[in-house]
């Protein structure tokens, strides 16, 4: 095995790295390595001015008002629009002085990495109660990659524990659009030491648009806006985001469609003898001692899934985007020697 072959793909969606890893794979690749909705929101017609002019503050305000309504924030003043939630991580990590950061894991690795870069001593904990006593507590809810959902009361108890010491709870709700109703902390950010991150691109299938939001008390959103600076979100993203967030009918139909397709994916994976251990309706997580061999078997057949360096028996599968992709996945899984 070459040094390249042994190196894990750090994040999903890197087809350039996949082609280097599997140079003989048939094209096009079936990319199941992300948790992005394969059925994207239909992009509305954009006026040329959306590209020619700097975004107007009034347009940003309309977007934030729509996002506040969609995410149950107390008001638009409790919203910050950003070019994706990833860029918000270092800004949130500096809202409290460098100290102890506790991350509920195993989870999305960027939270721990960015907290360390901002001077925090990072500890990964396995139970929500172990977040208490930290200066910065981080929860991904629903969790990536196993779909674990931490109940609201447990998160609020952590926030209350942190409050006397000036601690902050950050909840990454990137996949909350497909979570059980009532699980979001969006309506609780007025308490003052809670920051909620909401991704736009995953549920709406427009990750390349780079749009996300932070929900927090107005004094925190003011600090985040000042840190991001003017014109943080592009004009086309503002227009598309406002339109999509207002489209309740599309969102409801899409949740139902994703749930159906997640059920179909479960059937395909269990038929292949894989042990389902969690996920959301945008991705499913399996456990198998043959995870490395299966990852390479799929990759050589032009199917990219997500593997995890720190969990070598796990693989995460996103939803296929087409009938052809579904057929390819079934056939390649059936041809796996250990299947």
C-alpha cells in the first residue's frame, strides 16, 4: 500500500483526491461521501445586478429576517449571515478567552482543530454531562456521523452550568433540517451564552453557494458581524437563500423524500450485510470490520464514501442522486467478496 493509499480523505466531497487514490475508477464518480442533499433546490432566476453590485445592507437584513423565521430565532437581530458555517468556527471560538474546550464526540473534527488553533485546550468527551465545567462546550446536533440527537433540556442544563463562569455553548445544527421537530436550540439563543450554527447548503443541496448562519444574542451577533466585516455574503447567495428559506412547501416535500430514500438506502446496506449504527435522512453510518477493504472496493468501482481515520470500522454513505447511481451501488456492494 502506497503512502497515498494509506492517507485518509480528510473530508467528504474531494473528488480530486479520490481520482488520485483510484486512478483507474470508472467515471463519473458516484459521490456518496457527503451529507449534502442530492436533490438541490431549483435556483431562481438571478438578475445581473446580483453579481455586479456589492450586496445592500437591506438585502442582508431581509435574508436574516427570513432565516430568523425559518430557524425560530427570537428576531433578525439574533442572526448573522456568513459564507458558510465553517468560516464562523474560529470567530465563535474567540468569543471566550482561551481555556478548556470540551467537544462531545466522536464528531466533526473541525471543531476541535479550530478550537486548538484559537488557543483552547481541547478535550473530547463521550457524555453531555462532561461538557459542564468547560469554557467552550461544543455539540453537533444531530451528530455527524452517527446522527445522535441530544435532547434540548440536557443542552440547556449545560448552558446554565457554563453561565456563572462566562462559558459558551456552541451547537452545530448543520443537519437540524432533517431532525425531529423541536430539537433545535434556535429559540433559546436569547439566554445569552448559546450560539447555534445552521447550514444552508446541506439541506438545500447547494453547498457551493457557501451560506450559513449563526444564531445568538444580539451582543454576540454584533461581535460576529464586526469580525466578519461588510459584504460577507455574496449577492447571489442572499437572493437564493431568501427565496429557498421562504419555500415551506419545498422543504416539507423534501423532508418526506429524503426519509423515503434513507429507508431505501438502509435496505441496500443491510442486504449487503452491513451493520447500521446511525445517521440522518441525509446519510447513513455503517460498521464493519472490513471497512477499509470495502472503501477501496467501492472506490475502484467509482463510488466514493466517507471513511474515518479515528474510527476504522465506520463508513458513511450519502444518498445516491439518480437511478443509475442506485443501481451501481447495489451492484458494487453485491460484488464485494466479504458481502
